[in-house]
C-alpha cells in the first residue's frame, strides 16, 4: 500500500487521486442565467444529494486561479439554477458545453438543446433531459486553502422536479431507462452496468 501526504502533493496530483478514486461520479448539467439574461450551461461532477427533507443537492465549483466560474457567478446573482441528469442520449452535447467561452456567449449555442421555461424559478431548463430539478440557493460555503478561496460549495433546495414519463413508475425512476452516465478520470465516462440487490440487515 502506498501512503501519500496530500500536503506534499501539487493541487493537480491531489486532483488526479480524487477523481481516479471517487468513481463513478454523477454529473450535473447546470443551467444558470447571467445578469445580462444570457443562459449558461455547464457540466459538473462534484455533485450529489444532501437531504431529502427538504430535497437538497450539493454542487461544488472550483475557482481556477481564484476566479469565479460563470456558473458560480450566476448562482450568486440569481440565487437559482437548474440541475439536469446527464444520460447516454445527451452526454455528447453536454460535453460540448464544457468549452471555455466568454461570459457574453452561451455554451448552449454549441448544442441542439431546447430551452424550456421553469415553473418555480426564472432560470430555464433543457427539454431533452429526462430529469431536471429547479433549485433555489439555500447556502453557499467558501472552500479555502489557507487564506485563499479556491472554490464554492452551493447547497440548493429542489423546488420542482421534472421527470420524463417513460422512466417514471409508481413514484420511482427506472435506472435502466434513465441511462444515466457518470464521470471517471480523464476523458472517461461510464454507463450503468450490472444492477444487483442486497437486502439491508435488520
């Protein structure tokens, strides 16, 4: 077993250990709205459930060179965002939105996605996603490295779920029909593989 002290690693070395170990990671495709009304779309894999009562999710966004990414800046401005689950049918187009574009240009212009109005918030969603969640910002937590802020952790409350009827039955989502994809390391992604059951002990 190799033992590694993260304080003796570079940020990139720690990054590689984390994204290579914590797999698979769900991918949030997030739409936000800028002060100028431009709709931004970007994928993030530092994303997960926080609570079901009320329903809340977490989204961590790094600050490259201390600079706020567009998505984080828009969340702070609007206090709202929409999270979409990435699946096999849309992952290639979602990947296109990972391009670094000026804040005045929407990443969605690189895709064939269709914007659809939200019910509870002003930020629109993407019609092609099988699951989308309208979120309101509950809390933002600075991620610090000493005195330097290196990222932002956002906690959002889901105020509206949208689920494609073809994957929904008796209050449950069929993982085989959702066909969610997850993030690995580098340029690698993973599909849902074999599904098995284990009963929780009493």
